């Protein structure tokens, strides 16, 4: 039962964390409306579409991951009751693969930030500046939220391994 409690606690923390994507999405959407209503300069007007797109993207990410994690919480108990050992092994494998995916994310996102920053320096039009700055903002939001998620999945994986060690010692 400890495995189930651990898995549910992790998934609920993920549900809470993914809601921050939605929170930031709303912020970008409000910014887009603000630029539309109040933007007087060419640069301010250039932010309307990029902030709208980033807001929609973050909203899709937030709703999608939130829904997936809520479904995962519901599925955990069913899987655990079906076969405890298989559930434990699948969680170990899933957490290991997720950690590997985060490694790719933490290499790719900084490269994209550098590319966007170089675009700001190289292309001096309001539209490209707005696109680059908005992209950097979105990528930073992703790094912030995924950084916490990565730490959480690493701790979850370690706790799963410790749980296995404790069960072996009891035997």
C-alpha cells in the first residue's frame, strides 16, 4: 500500500504543478489583450499575436498534462489492485524514462533560448523582437515548471527504490 500512497502523492503534486501552465497561459492571454487595447507603438502591437499564441500553447500544455495526471491518479488504484508487483515495476520504469526525457528538455530548451536571443540581436524588426522575447518568456516558464517536476520525479524514483529496499530487508 505504501507504493500506492507514494504514487498518488506524486501524481497529485503533478496535478498542482501543471496548473501553473494554465496560470501563466492566462497571463499571456491577458497580456495579448492588453497589447491589443493599449498598444500604441509598433513593438507593442507586434506582441499581440506572439503572446496570444504562447498563451494558447501553454493553455494546451496545461490542460493536457493536468487531464493526463488526473486520469493517472484514478488509474493508479486500479493498476495497484490488479497486480502490486507489476504496478511497482511499471512505476520504476516510467519514472526512469521520464527522468531521461527531462534530460533532453534541459538540453534543448536552453539552445532554443540562445537562438531566440540571437534573433533579437540579428533581426531588428518589431515582429521578430516580439516573437523572440515572447518565446524566451515561454521557454523560461517551461524551465521553471519542468525544473520542479524533474526534481519531484527524481525524488519519487528514489523513494520507490527505497521502498523496494525496505521490502527486501523485511523479507
